[in-house]
C-alpha cells in the first residue's frame, strides 16, 4: 500500500526539513510531496536537496498560478500519479503534528475521508488568541450550515482520502484557488456519500515562520463556500465532463 502525504508550502524554510523527517518516521510506507509556490525563502531548494537523497521525498515546484488551493489540487494529482492508495494533506507549520498520521491511516480502513479535528472530544486549539479561536468557531459553523456538512471541523486542512474518493470527486478539477479548497473537497466528498470520520487532534498555533492568512483571503473563502452551495443546488458542482 502506498501512502502519500502532501504539504503545501509558502515560505516554510524554518519548518519544512524537520516536518518532512517527522512525517517519514511515522510509517515506512509514507512518501511526501511538498508543493511549493516558488517561495522566496528557498523552501523548494531545501526540499529539492532532500528529494535528491531520499526517493520518498518529492518536490512539486510551482512557478505559476500561486495559491494554497491550486497547490493542494496539484499535489493530490501528483499523489494519484505516484500511485497513492491513501493521500493526506497537512500544513507545514506543525499546527498539524505528524504523530497523528498512524491513527488517521488506520481510520481510512473503515472510512473514505478522515479529518484531524479540533471539534470532537479530545480535540483542542492550543496557543491561539481568543479572537482567533472565535473566528475559527464561527467560520466553521458558517461552512457547516451553508454546506450542510455532517462534521465538526470542516475547516481542518489536516485530512486524508482514499484514492477512490479523490477520483470520484475528480480532484484534478478542483477550482478553489485559496484555502477554501478544504471546504470544496469535503463538500464534494460528502455529495458523493463518502464515509467521513474525525479523530481528535491538538491544533497548535504556528511557532515559526509567517502566516499567509489575510482578511482578503478569509472573505474570499466565505464567498467560495456560498458558491459551492449554489453549484451544488444547481447541479453544477462537478462541472461538465471534460
Ligand atoms: N503552495 C502554497 N502553500 C501555501 C500558500 N499559502 C499558504 N500555504 C501553506 O498552506 C499552509 C497553511 O497556511 P498558514 O499560513 O499556516 O495558514 P493558517 O494556518 O490559516 O494561518 P496561521 O494560523 O498563521 O498559521 C502552510 O503550510 C502554508 O505554507 C500558497 O500560496 N501556496
Ligand atoms: Mg498555520
């Protein structure tokens, strides 16, 4: 069985080498794809050097169409091309700790999608300001209600899919350029009746590196959530067959 863990990165030089090493140490079957958008801090160079010495490390160096969503989509496409049976994604800043991967891998024996979740018993949001936590809770509630998602933490960018589910939702045609890709993939999977489960994680605030989250990105994500609902209602969520 091949397991691929994808990590979108933008300026994560302070985290990436340690993160990739920790991910690989969780399970011998894991390979890692880092999808970097030509980070000015040279994250892609560090990953390129790791990839030269370790066949389990892959660099997806993107130089056009920058964005968290587009990078995530291309990373899943590459995971499928590599023959992944299970494909995961996680942030590079250690908010998502690799130690949860074994339990998430196990969860995919009985489910199609697994989320690392702050919103189930045992899950936590550590080190964030009260304002930031409130923002998370509200945006989560918003996405849950608008999209009717049967999960607690639909904002979670720490998740895994079975190959068949990524194929069923045609992940190569995901259209959200930014972070709303997490809602897009989850909504599409639920529309395809995927069995979704959540395992509790302690989500720890970024210690090193800089956030890419801006007010503009946030507002765009809210608009995308609404658009997703509209596309779902009008039967256009999956587009026309290509
Ligand atoms: N390839 C790529 N990755 C990105 C881009 N923007 C963000 N990322 C990565 O996506 C992940 C999540 O971004 P973060 O900046 O941590 O966003 P956040 O967790 O909402 O914000 P913080 O709380 O400040 O950490 C990280 O691994 C980033 O490096 C982008 O434009 N392209
Ligand atoms: Mg983060």
